[in-house]
């Protein structure tokens, strides 16, 4: 490791003990930024890197709620307000039993640079709870969301901090939380994004992350004169991001052969076409069932307890969770001819996997660039709420597409190496950093 990165990381580890995901996210960024900052000493003197690695505010709270048996349950609630240099805090809420401070800080840290890359005026934040929506009734989810918002509403606002969805938080949860915020604060404002269409949501927000990750992959393919036509694509996850990534790949002429959930993956060599995708959406969004049921229905293979990366493909789209693709799996992907990885999830590839992508010079779009379409359309939802107008599907999709092209161009500007290879990791980290750093310099030691 570069000794300057080593020294910096020793401080981060000392100050944030036992937060391994946070260390991982910061280290990846530090490896890109420290050499850049050496060449631009104004950022060094102002300690911008040290400052962006420290949240502006961390809010931790108790979330009590009553289950269907009448018993009191207690969960932890969090909101990390990471950086507001270029706009109000913005980022999703995750409800999953694994949620802890380390995971939310890594996500909030990534969000700062991601939001900057979108070109829209949004700072970075993230929040959530260790609440597990799986196996809960709608009423239990509602009571949990109301209790969560009863505390969170004291800290957020349409010009302060605007949460949205992430793992375990979709349209249903956003609806319950919006209703509770409005009731307590007595104001109808765009304090959350990912809302239903009837009450201020933007068209294309549900599609945005998955579509965006595929648009980004398409831009990467174009640099090699290639396209999605005829490509075999493996997707992990079967939630919001995975579903709409699959839809867009189909529209662009590729074939998605896997989707997964935390229990295993299905391999459908004939491709998950529009009809089968509609089945996945109903299974996951309405019935809240397991992906194994797909294999039973369509008579294909189900691999219990496994991840899809052993399946031969041209393009891999990890769309489930962090560290879901390790060194061994990256080796297998590359050996099988995969040459594009576009991350719908946040930090799905381990550092060792990323090292292999770069070594083999494959087209690798890291999450903070490739999955920025979701928060970008959240930004567009905020604009529409401020205007008290709503744009058409076509208008929002066209803006999303342009933003993904612009993020690709930013990565090229900051990440192109002397032999023409685009290092999208450096490109995204430096490209996202510059706007935040300039704003922080202008605003003084805050
Ligand atoms: P969903 O809750 O809709 O879906 C999550 C999917 O990932 C499910 O299939 C779930 O399986 C699987 N999954 C979750 N946790 C694990 C785990 N620990 N191990 C294996 N599989 C897991 O979430 P989203 O689709 O919204 O989010 C997916 C990823 O995309 C996350 O990394 C998120 O941070 C990122 N992201 C989301 C954005 C958005 O707009 N929603 C924007 C940008 C990034 P199961 O059902 O079994 O839990
Ligand atoms: O990780 C992410 O970018 C999100 N979960 C979306 C955040 C948002 O505010 O739309």
C-alpha cells in the first residue's frame, strides 16, 4: 500500500474502530484521491479528505413498535448526515437486520461523491434500521414506519435532509413514512423521494437505478464500439434495482440469465423475458416470496446458497448488496470471458475483486458512478416538487439518460490513463470529489 494511504487509514481506523465496511469505502477513495491531492495542495492544506471522512452529524434513536401479537418490539434507528457542502443531505434508508453504523457510514460516504457526480445540488446522507420487513404483516410494517418517522421527522426537512428508499424500503414504506411526516409536521412537502405518483412521486424513479446502471454499461461498451445486442448478462438480486436492470437489458437486446435473493440464484439459459420478469415483480413486490419459486414455475435450475457469478456471461450486474462478489468469483467471471461489470448495488465487489478488474482492464463501473441514476431521479423528483409540476416519463427518462452519459464523461476526464484505458474507479472518485472540495474551500473551515 502507498505509505501515504497507510498513514491516512491508520487515523481512520483509530477514530472509527470496528467499522470495517466504512474503512473499506474510505480506503478505496483515499487510494484515488491522495495522489491527486498531492498534485493539488490546496485540498491538502484545507484537510478536505479528513473532513469528508467525518460525518457532519450522526443521529441514533430508539424505534419502539407493537407487533401483531401485541408485544413491544425495539429496533435501532439511524440517520447519518454526512456532507452538506453542495446541497441538503440526500440518500436512502435501509431496513435490514444487518444494518449497523459501519454499513450506514460507508453508504453515506459513497453517497456524497455519487450525488456530486449527478451534477445536481445534493449533499450526502444515509439512514435506516435493523428492522427486518421480511415476514412482517403490512400493519406491522406501517406501525414500524410510523414510529421510525415520529423521531426522524425532527431531523429532516425538504431543505435539510431528504431520505428515499434502499434495501427493504420501497414504495410501501415511503408511503407510510410520508403519511406520518405530514401528519406530525402538518406540511405537504417533498421531504422524501420515491413517493407514489398520486402524492408527488416522479415517473421513472422506480426504474431509475436499474435503468441507469444499464445506461452506464452501454456507455462503457460504446468505448469499445460494442453494445448490449446479443450479450449474455448475469444479474444478482431480484429487488428494485435488479428488476429494472433486467427490463432495460431486454429492451437493448441482451439476455439476462440469472437473478437471485439471499437464499440462492436461478439460472434460466433461455433468458428472463418480459413475461417472466412480470412474474418476478409480482413474486417479489406483492407476494414477497422467494426466488426459488421461479425455478419451480419455469423448470430451470435453482442453486441454493450460491451466487450467480459462476455462470458464463459477457456482462455482470451485481444488484443485491455490499461485498457480494469476491476475488475467486471475479477470477471465474474473467476466466469465463466477462468483460463488463456495472454495479447497481453499493460496493458489491470486494477490493480484491476490483483489483482484478483493473489488472485485466475490463470495463468496470463502480457503484457510485453506475448506480447514481436512482438518486439522480430523486433529485429530479425534488425539482418537480419545488415547481409543483410533474414531467412525463419521456422527459424524466431522457434527463436520466443524459445524466448517466455525463457521469461517464466525467469518469473519462478524470480516469483516462496514458494507454487510453479508463480507470472508472479513479474517475468517479476524483470527479465526484472536486465539486464537493471546491464548495468546502469556499465555505471555510466548517
Ligand atoms: P431491494 O430490497 O429491493 O432488493 C434487495 C435484493 O438484494 C433482494 O433480492 C435481496 O434478497 C438481496 N439482498 C439483500 N441483502 C442481501 C444479502 N445480505 N445477501 C444476499 N442478498 C441480499 O433493494 P434495492 O434493489 O433497492 O437495492 C439493491 C442494492 O442497490 C443495494 O446495494 C442498494 O444500496 C443499491 N442501490 C439502490 C438504489 C435504489 O434506488 N433503490 C439506488 C442505488 C443503489 P432478499 O429478498 O432475500 O433479502
Ligand atoms: O444508494 C442510493 O443512491 C439510494 N439508495 C438512492 C438514494 C436516493 O436518495 O434516491
